[in-house]
C-alpha cells in the first residue's frame, strides 16, 4: 500500500487502550449554524461537492445483468445508470432528445430492453444511441448519431459505481489509493443484499457529523450497539480527501502487545475494530464483521437529505436461515441504529438550529474527524 495498512490503526488503538499512547488532545472548534441552514451555502455545496465530484451510486452487483438499471434523481438531475448488452455500465440523462420528456418515470431499480419515450416513442438502446424515430421523414436534417442520450461520467472501481454529473471524472486521482484498502476488504467480491431509502429532515452535514464522531457511540447507542465498544476509543486519518476511521471494539484488548504485521488477518481485524471510510464528500462505508454497509447522503435542500443505506454480503444468502440472519442484522442497524438514533439526533439538531439558541456548534477533541471534514469542505468552497 502507498499508505499505512489498516492494521496500523488497530495497533494504535491497542496502545491507547493499554495506556501506552497519549489520550486525545482537547480542542474547541466551532462551525457556524449558517453552514447548516443558509440556502446560498447549500447551493455552493451542491455545485462544488455533489455535481463536480465523483459520487458513489451503487455496487455493481445491484445491476448484474444486461438491462438492469437504476433510475434516480438524487443529485437533482434525472439520471439512469444501466448495464448494456456488452456488460458495460454507463449513465445517461433520463431525458428524451426530442422534446425533453422523462423516459423512465419511477425512481428505483428496474430492468429494460430499451428506453422508449412515452410521448412520441423515440427509442434508445442500452448504450444510449438513438435507435428509432417514428415518422423520421417528417424531420429535416435529423442526425440520429448526434441525438443519443446525454452521457454522464461513470466509472467502476472495487465493485463501486461512481458517477460525476459535471466535468470529466478522474476517479483514480479522486480515490488517492483508497482502492488498495477496498481490495483488502475484498469489496469487489461482495453482493448486493438489500437497501433502504428514506428522507431525513436534517442537513446532510449533521448526519455526516454523526458518522465521524466516536464520542457518542456508547451514549447514543447504549441500548443497541454501544455495549460492543469501549468509550470513545477511535482513530482517524486522511487518505487523500477521504477519512479512514477506526472505532475499537471490546476485543481490542486482544491486540495489546501484538506487532502490526500480525494484526493484518482480515477476520481478526474486523473483530477487534470497526473500520469505516468517509469518501468525500457524502458516503460512508462501514465494514462490519460479516457484512458491509454503504451509506450515501444526497441533500435535497438545507433541511432535507435522502439517506440511502445498502447492505452488501460476502455471498448472496442461500438458505432461509442465512436470509433471516441478514434481515435481522439489517433491521437492527438500519432501523434500530441509523434511523432511530443517528437520524433522530440529526433531525433534532436541525430543529434546534432553527430555534436561534446557538450561533455555532462546538466540536471537541473526541470529534476531531468531524472537525477535519468541515475544514475540507471549507477548503473546497473557497477554491471553487
């Protein structure tokens, strides 16, 4: 790897657990409330961070066969991502080139043989080319080759489908070597299992803040996953613009005194820490012991965010016992933790911001990852 192996974070957490490494350094960092509520700020974030940067859309196993498609408006644009007959994945504007009609009406997962406009039945292939124009003789100088669907930059890395609405995508520069970690976790071999989509009445950064905060784990989640973790024992570090976060599990004590190379076995690492990756700006990948969660945040306005949670499993469940296990696991984390706890406090904070009680939000030393995240956003907006 061109950056330290994830096992280095396990070793550092074990040293902190045993008292060999220094505790967290106190700080007091404030983020103005306006950063969560101002429409102008929201518009700048949407343009710079969501339209002009690569976004994780899905895992490629979600559209495994030719004709499988995802229809979504999460970026404020009507888009279709699909697998063509050659097995390649591409993204197009969900807009007919004739009179601008939406081709596929309903958002979600579907399967299509072609894309047919319901208005005049102009027909497009799975590669976006214009294949048929009824009564074509009625159009003068119609160049069908110049009227295919408008493409949107798309790339697949480590099983993840990335899209970028504006500009030319340089996905490898964006990842900055993060793919090496994803290869370690064998992310490309995982399979789509299930997904939930909900709209949360909160600014997207309030939700992201929760995923960057090890301070709350044993408190907010005390009745769900909190008992599996010691209090506020977490580390974070940048890989490019992305944050790698490690939260120690109770089993971290087993790693005390063990050399870093001996901590690299994947199953042992996942048992001792929960590793997550915040891919800048809006996604979080959480590598649980026996599955992976991908959380994607797509802001609709300053106070509303689409929250997409996808469960990936090492293989598709084959027995009813396996299916029941993953259904229960998904329900616990999706409804019991993400919705009932993380989304709950984000929505509550959004209402609190509207009260005018605070001019800013305070972040301390145990929330360092969130501090760095906000500094990165500020850097991008100033540069833009």
